[in-house]
C-alpha cells in the first residue's frame, strides 16, 4: 500500500457524520434499512458485551455520538475518567470545528451512558455527567477527549473496563466497531450498542475532507478505511483490533465515488467508494500526565495545540514538537520525513528530482528543509529568496544586493533602508533609497509602495 492523499466529501458537519451500512454480503445498503435484519451488525447483550462495557452513548449539546472509557495510565485513584471520541462530536450553538481549530477545555452540557446494551432498559443505564470537553480537533485528526464527572477509580470499582490506544494496527487487521446508532432512519429501539466486524482495508497517510456546504478542507494525517457498518450516532465509536482491548481508531465518516486517493510513488489516481473512514487514535498516545490528567505537553503527544499565530508559525511550532505534518507545512521536509510523515518524504523526493532538472524554486524548498547547499545552487540559478537566505546567515550586504537584483522584495527594502539611513559605511542617498523602494514595490511589497509613493501592483 502506497502513502496517499484521500479527498473526502461530507454532507455537513452540523449533522451526524454520514457513513455506510453493509449487508452480510459486503454490499452497501441504504440507511432506511438501518433497523432491519439486513445490516451486517448485531445488537450487543450485556452477558456477551461485558468485555466492552466501557463503550457508551455520548450525548453532548444535543448531539448523539459514541465514546470509550480510556486507560490513561498514571494514578487511577484520583484521576478523572476520560472518554475517547471523535472531535466533531463537540457541538456548540452556531459553531462547528473549522479545519484548523483546536478546542481545549470547552464547557458543555452532556452525559455518558454506560450499559447501553440491548437487554438493559434505558432507565437502568449508568449515567455519568460530562464535566467538560477537554480536547477536540479536526486539524490533522478527528479526535476528542471528554472528561467525566467521576474518577477512573470509581468506575473501575463498578466493573467498567478502560481501553488503551493501539499503535501497531496494520492493513489486513481484523477490526471490531462498537457504537450506538442514533440516525434519523434508526428507530428508538435500535439506540443500543451494536457490534460490526470488518477488516482494516487501507491505510491513508493524508486525507483532505471537504464539506459540501462550507467548502472547507479538513486534513488528516492518518486514517483507516474500513468496511464495518456505521451510521449516525456511531461517530466516535471505537475500532478495536479484534481479540484485544486496544483502540486502532474512532469512527467518523464515509467515502464516495468522488473521493480520490493519489500515491506519491506512482502517477496514478485511485478511487475508493463504499468504505467508511476512521481517524487513527495514536496521536493521543502520551497526552496524559503521570497523575492521569489530560495534557498536550505529555511525552509523545502529537495532538495539535491551539495556535492563534499565522499557519506557518503554527506549523513550525508543531514541527519543533516532533509532529511530521507540521514539518511538512513549514517546508522542513527532511525533518518531517525522518518523523515518518509520508507527504514530507514524497515532497523531498520530488523536490530533489526537480532541482536536479534545474528548477531553482525546488532547490530553495530543499534548502529550507535543512540542506544548505541547495540555497547556493538556487542562488546561482538566480533565485532571489535563496540568495536572501544565504545573506541572512552571514548578514552579507553583497548577497542582499544580489537577492534584490533577483527580485526578492524584502532584500530590496533592506538595502533601501541602508541607503536611506546611511548604515554600514554606505553613504546616505535618499534618491537611491527611493529607487530601491520602487523596485521592492514592483516585486510585490505593499509597504515599499507606500514609502516610494508608487501605486501597489495588483495581483493577476
């Protein structure tokens, strides 16, 4: 299986995530048959489901989802109980998670219902109040962590099981999805825990999901394509590696004929339909302190942190935390590739090939990835930004001038200030400064246009 990019369509993130139901022959069937015998899933009864009794019905701000009690390690005596679910299960009035949103410590009105078995009456379920949505994101993954108003020790003493996150699930692994169907096509009698068995079909290394209504691109770094039956209400449900208590991912949405998968190694495009999509749970590994409380500062935690800065700044910070996706977005492909980010590896290889073919911009990309010699190569080819990078390393005025000659606007502005103020032993020359500001304006600097009095150049 090749590293890939998957383009995925969602009807809306305001409604429960759409997903596919399969019959016992593996064919997709319409949601209207969700409460029929034709769906390849089974209601879970209490006696047979005791090993999975940590999976429950999550109800937050009017939205139905599924979640799982999470074994966070540390000291269970005082640690709060946490539930792993999907990030898009966080619903707030008038707000949905945007493609770069990271929400921490959101106050919500909700409950988590355990014992949601087929043979347990609704009034006999164990209901735990939700204290807060500790974390939710659709940036890089569709993951959420909910803190309950109960300690882990309390629920463990009542016999409820806590599950760990799997880090070694692979294509071909047998999977087991649990969730509580609650879509419009599902009758109330079916709002109980269901189990579906399937196979880990494809490992997706890069996923971009676009909502039809808002045209927002949601990007994931790791996802699982599977063929377990899933419907609204099961979002956030755990995909267990069969025969273990380890969670490979959480259920989220479905693919369609419009979805495209592109490989880096081969110039081929793959279309995948009739699969459901889950977000890998592994980014949340390490996101709990020794006392069992949630933290983004934990060793090995790769969930994105909230960042109000420009995207490139946020990407650099993520890269410094060891998140491969951040390295890719910051243009540091070598670091991203070393961290296992397949897209970084692909970009690095493509850039090297293009640079060898004479493309100076690709040489510049490689230089930004830490291979300094590529800046020299690109500068010799007349690439202004590469000359500017070299100039900045040694604060070389001659290289700044060369970068300006090759149409790097910031370099022209720097030289203009040198002449404007008579710096570095250069005689003061307001006339030369104005001409340099005009050049910087021509190369795209609006601030230089203001200084030179020249109208800003408009984009094509």
